[in-house]
């Protein structure tokens, strides 16, 4: 079974996505997600100009060989653009292999280790009453794990806080926090770490007071703190028993996590911007983290995230794959199949895609009982509508840039 063609499809049903469609000589089609928020066209060009010509005529079954050929063969290794492109190829080839086998993909990854993958949704509010409404809505919808983000007094807009009503599954008037904005230039936000550190513990105290001890609560610090600030935050949140505290420090310096770890027992998650097992080499071996955040879309695909998770399993580190709306339904479907099979699955982020997006991708995973199930269709269970996709051409969009009160650029 040879690869006959590979098409890169950039579509923007509400937001931009990069999808690779691989077709074999006997007409089997597989899809892969290579979306890189705010830098989509770089991945599209990497695929179209440099990868697609290498795929034509290759054995569609040779997934590992193709992965190594693209990774080692490029000479220039790793990086978000390269690894998103490799992810798209790897995912599409797994989709094809499972379709040919006539099995849902999780069966080829070892079969089901669980009935469904526990997910967390995003509750947010500019203040406590708005946040409580959002948490209540998530509980009514069946979520059992909820990420908590709020506005900070004195700051105009803060990462993770939706600007209108909270998310609701299946309702297109919903609005999850969508950070990338369609515009010629990035929006600028402002930041004050002291104000944030003062405010966050009181938010968790209020949420535990109102909703009790049972729900799993998570929080994302989005790379903004120094190691000692992060240690202080972790310590101050200990009474509220978080499921995890995410991305407390910028990802480049892994030493920082050692400082944080030595000061707090709050579980730590990191890695949504990592793209290789090498990014986790010390963090996992030294047991400085509890959850791996890399999504299939940004870390080289199913084959590569599987490698990270097998390494993590030796140290009781679990998965917590990134699942914002900039991971397409193809990437999310792949995560749910892998999450169903992994022994050391932890939790899956689930930011519900808009109706417009779902209409283009046609995912068949199902949300029930606070979790996602991959479904029993052969392959990933994606029904991509190319004609509809073509009606939504790419629109330039950027993630925001952050500045401190005095104008200094800060981590966003
Ligand atoms: O594109 C950037 C988003 O994916 C990121 O800001 C979302 O941090 C994020 C999360 O945890 O979902
Ligand atoms: Mg995050």
C-alpha cells in the first residue's frame, strides 16, 4: 500500500487549522493535525514544500520508518514547526493503518485500558460570581474536573478568562477563552505578578467553599512566574488540593522546576510547548513533574507521544495532553484514542470546539460521564468535509503579547 498523494488543507471555520490528508494507491484516506496557533502557514509550507514530495510512493504502513526518516533525515531536529509537521504525517498514517485493519485506532495501540478518558473543562469569570456561574454550568454538563481562571483586580484582561458567557457543549453561542485573535497585529495584554499571586489563593478558597472537596480543580499559570514565585504559589494553594498547577515557569529552563518541587506538594504539569521526549529527559527522571502536557499535534504525533509516555510510566508520571481549540478535532481524536490505550493516562484537556469547526471535521468521539470515548469506527473516527473547509479560507490571527505595567515585554 503506497502513499499516492498528500494534501495540506488550511481552513478557518472560526479559527485556523492545518490538516494533512494522505491518500493511498488503493484509495484509503487518513488525516493528521499540524495546527500551530498563530504560525499555521509555517507548518503548511514545511509540509507542502519539504515533506509531501518525500511521502509520495512510500509504504503507507511503514509508520516508524517514515517518522525516523522525517526526524533524522531533516538533519535540523525538533522545534514546533518540524514536530507539528511530523505529527500530521504520523497521525494520518495511524488513521490509515487502523482503517485498513477495520479497527478503531485505540485497538492498534494496545486496546482499551479504560471506558472513557477523564477530561477537564475551562471555567472562568472576570470575578467570583461570574466564575461560580461558569463552574455551575460545567458541573451541570457533567464535567468532574474543572480548570479555574479568573480576572485579577487591576488587570484589564488575563489569560484564560472568557470575555462572555461560559462554554456550553453543543451550543454555538458559547465562548471558551480563545486567545488567538484575527487581526493584522497581536493584541497586547498587561500583567502584574504580585497582584496575581495575592488574588489566586482567595479564588480557590471561594471555589472550595462553594463547591466542596469532590471536584478536581486545576489552574494554569501560563509560564509567567519566577521559580521562587511559583514555589510560593504552589505552597499557598496546598490547602485547596489542586489536581495540578500548570506551566508555573517558562518552559526553557527545566532547572526551575527543581526549585518549585522542593517547596511544594501541589502536583505540577508542564509541556504544552515541548515537542520531544528530550524536553522531558531530566524532568521525568528526576520526578520534578507529575503530568506531561504535550499534545500529539505538537510533539511529533502518536508514535512520539507514546514514547514520551512509556518513559514517563517508569517514574509514575501521567499524561495530561493539551487540548485547547487550537488542537483540531483530528488532534483531539488522536489524543482520545491514545489516552484510552495508555496505562499511565491521567486526564485530557477538553475545550469544546465550535459547531462551525465540528461541522468541518465531523469528529465522532463522545462526551459522557465526565469523560471522552473514542468511538468504534475504524481509524480516528473523523469525517472531514473538504467542500465546507474550502468555504473558510485562512485568516491571519495572532496570540497576544504581554507587557508589564512599565511596558516591558513579559511571558504571555
Ligand atoms: O495556543 C496557545 C494555547 O493553546 C494555550 O494558551 C492554551 O495554555 C493553554 C491551555 O492550557 O490550554
Ligand atoms: Mg496551558
